[in-house]
């Protein structure tokens, strides 16, 4: 494999970071996390956040490293996976744009929060869902050198560092942003996700050779 130049490293890192950022959508996850842990104390919230992030990161990294080989074993073509993943991402993006507004949590009841929510649904599928897994596998498989594959993994890690920071500042962020601002950010992420979905689908369509 040829060693990549600096421009390809930069472009790959930016593509990987923003693609995964749009799919994972930390803004959406912070709102869900707020809703599910609103009445926990700070220590409990931190425990749940740390566990969810670790499990989600581990799941996504393993999927990226071995997903392509699993496809080969099951005789699934990468272009088919790209087209399926692009369709799934497009549906998620449209739902984000046209779906219901975000509602900030409010209740007078103190709720007990089980450890299991860190695994499901926080880690899987909210952080690392089918969209994130398909995007990660495509990005990793399209990187044709060890350096670029490492760049994709680092971009993935950077997204989770950002999620970690946002989660631990989530209650401060919620106090600073009103409902309108949160919904604008949410819709913007949906638009980015839809654009990414079209690119992924067209890439798979081109690789399929259906149109020569």
C-alpha cells in the first residue's frame, strides 16, 4: 500500500470525524441522556455516562476492524451494504428533520435508573446504532493504507471524547440553550445526515456497476 500524503490524511480525518459526528449526533444523545438521568445525582450520572461511552466505543471499534471480514464470510458485497446503510441513514435524517420537536425533561418524581440503560438504549443503539456501524465500516474499508485506517480510528475516538465532554457538561448546556436553539441544532444534524446518506448510497450504486 502506498503511503498517503498530508492532504489525503487531512481529508480522511475530516471526512471520518464529521461523517461519524453527523451519524452519532451528540446533540440528540445529550437530550436523551438528560431525559433518562434527569433525576440522578452527579455521581450516578457520571457512572452511567462513562459506562455507555465505553461500551459504545468498543462496539464501534470492533465493528470497524472485523466488519469487512464478516461481510466476506457471509458473501455480502460492500456496495450492497453502502446502499442499505445510505437508505437507513436517509430515513434517520428525514425523521430528524420532520419529526417531533425535542422536549426538555420535566417531572416532580425522582426515578430509579438501572445500570442496564447504559448498555441499552444509551450505548446501543443511541450512540452506536446501525447508522454509526455502517458508516464506520465503510470509512474504514475505504481507507487503503494502515495510516489512513489509523486516522479513521483516531477520528472515531475524537468523536467519543467530544461525547464524553458533552455528557459531563450536559446539564450546564441544557441550562444555557433554550428549546428553540436545541431544535435548530437537531434539525441541522438531520440535514447533514441526509446529505451524507445520499453520498453513501450513490457511492454504493456506482460500485455496483448497474449503470456501467
